[in-house]
C-alpha cells in the first residue's frame, strides 16, 4: 500500500503527519511542494487541495493532518493489515 505525503519544509502539520507515520513504522513517500511549480503539480493531481500536508493512501486522498487524526483508528487498522 503506497503512502504519499505532499509537504512544505516550514509546515508544522506536515511534520506532525510525517512523525505519525514514522511512529507507526509506516513507510511513506514525501513530495516537497515548497516551490510554485511543484505546488501546481500537486493541485493538478488533487484539485481541491489548497493547503499541505495532503496525504494519499493507496491512491485515495485522505486530506490533511486533521482528517488523518479524525480517522486515525480506521486508517491505522487498514494500514496495519496491509503491512502485516
């Protein structure tokens, strides 16, 4: 199961999201969108995205850190089954 996180270097919520995945030993691919070109590329893939982080799990857009925390348990259960 692939996990992608679109981030910016100065984003505290990006750091929290990455720390959450790391704490649960879940590998992810970080995509830095700190420059305009890469941010625009993210928006082409996720048109509704206005902020970072943007978390995508197995091709499904989860959204940002708040959404990750809101659905933490079901997301974690699904990921643990995939990586078991």
